[in-house]
C-alpha cells in the first residue's frame, strides 16, 4: 500500500521528471544524485532512468 501512495504523490513525480530532464543536461550521475538528495530510493531511481515505461509525465501526474 505504501508503494502505491508514493507513486501517486505529485511532488515525487516532479522530482523524477526533473531528474529525467537532468540526464539530458548533466548526465546520469547528476540525475541519480539529485533523486538521492530528494529522498527517492535507489531502486526507484534506477527503474526510472533505465525504463521509460516507468516515467510519468507532469500532465498525467496532475490528472490524479
């Protein structure tokens, strides 16, 4: 249940979206470091960066 609640939080979704943008600007290491500093767990961070099917867009997250 806690996993589901965390996935629906807009602030976490925005952190992930910012990290995805950061990959293009500063690289993978910077994005992983950013998510770590913002409290996103390492396993979630790696899934987000590796698998695009886990990414949420800002607009989809806003609809919830």
